[in-house]
């Protein structure tokens, strides 16, 4: 792309320089004619007609002729607003000399004349054309790159949405059978603790299925009680992770009202907790904290696991990226999409250090409802 832009600018510049030389040639021809007129005291009518034709053919190049005392002899193609202002015409002539040196015409009486000229208005405008063209072409390529990248992301979004919905459909079939067998087990021993725990897991599978089915569609943020969502996830996950992990939760005693989708927000919390558990290799301290700051609700998940390098932290939310040998690297990517696109919030890594752990932070705006 850079090579194309540079080539266009160079080609356009060569054209402008060629036109400059052509204008300089035209001025040289005109000056030669004026010198010839001074040398021939009584030119014939044919020569006078030729000289007049040469002078009249210049309809674009600004031209001013002064004598040695800066008295105006003739001017042509200068701005109309100074045509009747001798002082401004002289000022313009001196300004022209900065672009092209004046050409002296010797006169028999000693009152030599000086020809001042400059680029035509068209040529002055064309001088900026190569750069404007280069900027236009560069902008076009950048826009095309952005457009193609956006289309690619959209296609990827449709692909993941389709994959998620198909996964939800596939989970639904065995889940229905499990629910049926669960009812049969309850008939034999309805008070069994194992039956109740399996029932919780079946309900969790149903929640997971609903999560996948919602990918690609606009979720409804009908849930308000944020404490309840956090507490339910904490209670469920605490009994499913290693007992060697000290999992604790700190959140306000009053009710926090935040419009959210409980199913999707549970997915985010579960992903962060599972990442923390993996980072600690099933043993360590895991702290989840909920607090308010500047009209925002903040959820932090902190572990004392393996931590990440700066490069790993920068890539953590990219689709397909994973530090684990197994896994698709979609958990944090989907969590980011849920928080940013569906809840208009933010999720990021606020602290990480190799060998000391990582802290993830979710930030969501709270409502103006009173604390309960």
C-alpha cells in the first residue's frame, strides 16, 4: 500500500514539474520577443503582429514588468483587487522574485526593464494535488482495510453465534433424558442428598444451555438484584471447586440494583472463577469482592496463582488465546463480549504478576434506585 501511494505522489510530482518547465519556457519566449522588440527600432508590421500574438497568448501566467525605478510598465494576469493599486503591484512583483528571479531587458535609453513572473493559478493548485491524491489513496486503503476487518469480525460473530446455538440444541437432548431419569430416582428416594446435588447440576446444565442459546441475540436485562446473582454463583461454585482453595466473598449488606441478565452474568463470574482455579492449580486463595465506586458497581476476582506476563495479559481476551494446553480460548473473549456489548460495562485485568496472582475487574453502572 505504501509503495502504491509513494508511486502516485512521485508520478504526480513529475507531471507538476513538467508543467512548471513549460510555463518557464513560455515566459522565456515572451522575454525573447520583448528583447527583440528593443533591438529592432522599427519592426515591420508582421513582426509587431507576431510580438502581440506572443504577448496575448499568455492568459494564465502572472506577469509584471517594472523599470529600474520600480515604475510599472505593464502587468497581466494579476489579482483584480490590486490592478489599480501601483504599490501593491510592486509588492507583488518583489514577492514573485522569491519564486523566480526577475529577467532584465536592456533598453537603449538605459532605463532597463525587469520581468517578474510566477506560476499560474492552475499550476499553484496542482502543486498540492500529489499530496492530496496521496492522502486520498491512503485514506481509501485504510477505509478498505477497516471495512474488510469489520466484515470479517461480523462473519466470525455469526459463526460463533451459530456454533453456540447448535451447542445449546445438542445439550438439550441428553438434558431432557437426565431430567426424566432424575424424576425416577426421586420416586425411589426423594430425600437423598445425592439426588438433590445432581438436581442442582442438571439445573446448572439447563442454565448453560440457555447461555449458549442467547449468544447472537440481544438479551433482556430484566434482573435487578445484583447481590443475589453474585451470591447464587458463589454458593454453587464454592461446592464444586477444590477444598484446597480458600474461596471467600465480600459484598455490601444492602441490595445493589443493577440491570443485568442473570444467566449471562453468571457465565462471566464462572469463567473468571474457573480461570483463577486453573491458575492456582487447585490450591490457593480466591477472593471475590463487590463494592461501589463513582456510581459504578465493581466486581473483582483475585487469586494468588501463577499470574501472567505482560504479553499474556494483553492477549487474554483475544478469541482463541489460551495459556492452557486444552481449551479453545473462548471463555474470556465471550465474557468480555457479555460485559461490554450486552451490559455496557468493562472487564479488564487490573493487576497481575508472574508467580503472585491476577486480579480481574468487572465495572457496571448502577441504577439510581435506593439501596434496600
